[in-house]
C-alpha cells in the first residue's frame, strides 16, 4: 500500500502531544516550541506527500476505468466489536475531501505553530507562562482534527468530534486566570456538547436502521437503487416514519444539528464570538480555519445520504442562508476586531453549508451534473480558500493586537505607516474574502453563487447580497485599523511589524491566498471523484465582482478618512445599530432561557423537591430514631440489682404465663 | 424413710429463694456473689435429683452438674478478680456505688 505512511501523519501529532505534555514541562520553553514546530513540519511534509500521491497518483485502486478517483481505505481494523454487526472500527480512509483537508489542516497548523513562537512571547522575547502546555494542546488539536477527516466511519468521526471539542475547550481557556476566558471555554464546550448529543442520537438512529456505522460510498445510483429495493436497510430507514418524517430524515437532521454546533450555525453560534478569548493563533487555527468547518465536513461526508433526503437539505439550506446574512449583519458593526472576524467566519461557513445544501437543487435523485456536484465542489473549494485567507486575517489581527495590546478598533487606527507588511497581508486577505479576482475567494465564492442561482433566483440574489456585505464589513475593518486617522501611540513603544516568526506565516499565507484560486478544484475535489467540467459564468462573476466593489467603495467612503458619516448613519437607525452591536440579543435570549426558564422554572423546583421530600424523608427517619433512643436510654441505669429485679419479675411473669397455658 | 422427689426439691427451692433474696438485697459485691453461688447450687441439686428420680438409667444430669460446678468455679475466680480490681479503683465494694456502666 503506497499510502500506508498516512498513519505517520496522524501519529506524529499524537506523539508530540504526549511528549510535550509529559516531558515538555521540564524543558526550556523555547525548545518545546521549536520541537513542536519541527514535529509539525514533518507532519506537513508527509501530509502533502499523501495528498499529492492521492490526487495525482495512478496507483492500483486509485482511479477506476472511467477516470473516477476512488476512495482509498488505508487500513481499517476493528476497534470494538460488540456483536457481528455492531463493530466500531478505527481506520484511515482517503478520498478527495479527506486529502484536501489534510493539506488545509497541516498548512494552517504549521503556520500557527511557527507564528506562536513569536506571538506567545512578550516584547522582550520571553516565552509566556504555559508555553509548553500551549504547544502540547496545539499538537492534540492537530491530531484530533486529522483523525476526524480521515475517519472511516461515523463513530470514529464522533469520537474525534468530541476530541476537537476538548482541545478547543483547553485552548480557549488557555489563559485560565482570566474569568472571561474560563466562561468562554465553558460556553463553547457546553454548546457544542449539547449539539453533539443530537449528533449521537442521529448516529444511533441511522446505524440502527442501516446496520452499519460505515459511510455510504459516493455512488448515488447505488443508494437510490437501495431505496427502490424494499428489502434494503436504507429503504427501511426511508420507509419508517416518525411524526411525518422518515427515520432517515430525522437522523440526518440530528446529525446536521451536531455539525451546526461545531460550525456555529444559527442559533448555536453563540459560543464562537466568545471563543475569541483564547490566544489569537488558536482562533486562527481552530475557530477560523479547521475545527469550525468540521460541521461542513460532516455534511459533505454524508452528502450521498443528504442528497436523497430533500427535507434535511432544505433545513440546511434555510439555516445556512439565514446564518450567512445574520452573521454578516452583526459583523458590520462590531468594534472588537477579533469578534468582527469571528462573525465573518460564521457567515463564510454558512456560505459553505448553503452551497452544500443547494447541491441537490433539482430534487432529482440520479442526476450527476450541474446543480449536484457543483455546490459540493464549490463548498469544499471555499472551505479550502477560506481556511487560508481567514487564517491569514486572524494572524494579522494577532500581530496587530500584539503590537497595540488591545482588541478594540479605536486603539488602532492608522497603523498602515507602522506595520506595512501586516497591512498588505491584511489587505490581500480582505480582497480574497471580498471576492475580487484573481484572489482565492473570488473563484470559490463565484462557484457557490452559481450553484445558488441554479437552485433559484431568490437564493442567488440573497447570497450575492451577503457577499456584498462581506466586502463591506471586511474593508470597514481594514480601513478602521490601518487608516481612518493618525495613530495615537498608547503604549510605551511604537507599534511595528512583528518578528520574522510572525511575519513569515503572514507572507506565506498571503501568497497562498493569491494563488489558491488557481488550484483546479473542479478536477480534484468532487463528491464522486469524477472531474467536474465547469466554466466561469460571466454573468454571475461580473455581478458578484460589481457587488463586491460597491461594498468596498461604500466602506472606503465611510471609513477611509475620519468623518462623521458612520456616526450619523448609526444615529439615524440607533435601534437597529444597537441590536446588531449586541448581536441581536441572542446571548441575552440564551441567558433568559437558561437562567430564567430552565434554572428558575425547572431546576429550582426539582432541587426543592429533592431537598424537601427526598432528603426530608431520610432526615425524618434519623430524627425519629434519635428521639426514641434518647427517651429509652434512661433504662440503662448502671444499677445491676435494678436489672436483676426487672429480669426476675420478667422470669416470674413468663413462668406464670407458661403455667397458665399448662393448666388450662 | 423413703425420700421422695419433693423432699429434695423443697430445700432446693428454699436455697434458690435465699439466693435471689440475697442477690437483690445485699450491697456487698462478695455477698452478692455468694448468693449467686447459692442459686447455682440449688440448680445443681435439681439436675441431680431429676436425673436420679425421673431417668434413673441415664447419667446426663450428673455430668451436667459436674460441668456446672467446674464452670462456676472458673466464674467465681473471674468474678473475684474483677471485684478486687474494682476495689482497687473505687476503694469500695458497694454495688450501688459501682454504677458507672451506663449510657
């Protein structure tokens, strides 16, 4: 098996985690960072080798006779076998999206490892407290995420889903002395955990009816055939109904809820903005590029099933389209740079979700062209490009925060003169996300819009509008940070470009953001492995560029030079502005539901019942025993002759009673 | 003169009654112990007499009496030892003053 060294890609981060976590504490701080980087570099090189071999190799079993790239199962041993059918396996499977994700994860993780060498130090170059722990957790996260994407079955995905959740929790709460970080990490963990509960239920329903945890191959014809055959498990799952929907639809919807929790879809998005309390490189790696797309990846992984269950797809479509708009609207008014970027991430992930969901636009089962594969391909392509430019934006934000010691816009302003490299890198990131050709985002977002227009004009226009908002809010952030007015130096030293460990990743990621659009994704990352023939739709491309330019122009007009226009606009619709700034009160709503409804309405009465009735019963038993004992203990007087009297009288009475029985 | 069962049992009963009376009324622990011995002895007499008159062919009652005497001797030694120790601590053998063994 030529790809058997894929195991090393997974194993090295795990070993790094164990090594850095156990031994690292005793070592020099900087040394652990350098070791972590070297380990990650080896992983990256190997992962690139795996992905390139997979995409361009022509080895046995990789490409079928029709030119369709096959999924390769490197190995898949039984891990837990409960019965003949209930077997949980742990293995490695490579298919186009898994191979692509290997590249995404290792690239961004490598950049973040390198960047953190600079970021996790103060201005004198001394490493922060917990430096070793930080690198150990980074390795843990990388391991979990890699294990997730190469999973061979749903249960393995679930296990690694939990593990990325845990590593995300650990890294958000890295600054465990700050209460905000602790609250944010708890919130992230609880929200995603709640969503994962639905995921687990979905898995159980699905595997109960289909008798397997394995994925269905990308052969929709095969699955549709199964659906027609009433004896097959898929048909049974499709035929069993509960509350008007088939068991399959329920299962897939529940699994989507699990994915929505990780991918921060409305209304489970509330944890992501708070997760920005973690170190910025962590936000770049976990909360922008990799972990938050796990939900998208999950839906893509089960795409052959989603395609045949239109109801679940419609839910995803509506949730995705709404979230894209909702998050974009909030991103337009946020003043904290990282939070604005977080909402931008939510919006972009919603783009990917919507794109996946519009893939089944025509509703016909076995059509494998046009609407089908395009949205899927576009979604995965956007996942790839978005990971690159969003990681770039976050790392730029980290450099800025490191320079000015604040997350707030008003502490920045006019940094262009002080941090030219960061400024250019950020500009490239903004152009890429706004969809200006030839930057990466243009190509992927264009495909998404084409897919959306194929689903329906309304969907297309909606997504185009959100794309325009994206351009506006990104350039709002850019102009507010780097221009607006002259920078007022708040700290004791002037802000400047950061050391090479932090600048080099920016340059590399900026380069990738420029050229990533030319990756022939349509030929490589398709849902069935067959190359997809696409061509640029000039109408959609032209209009989306035009909309992006309008957005940028508006941002330029409002935010390039200091003026009162933004203030006046905010004042003219104060209510709306405040609502958007407060994130449309979703956090307050959650607070209300959890505290007022659940805690006050349900938990408190239950606690009262527990204390009053259940505890009370046992307290009563103890109390009665106590009182009675105090009452009768006087009988033990210590006077031996007293006891004998009682004994003697008792014996006499007993004798008398016995005598009565004998006589009568 | 023909001795009947009753002629043995009546003295035994009197002995037992004396023992109970002594046990309940005397204050001196040694006197109480002597009363206890009286009761034991009256029981022993009962054993022997019942055996002799009711089951003349068998010997269990006799053996039981011998056992009871042996155990009573051991018990007396033990009780005397306890009384001596109590006297060393309390400087007294009055049963009413030795009532510490209570709640």
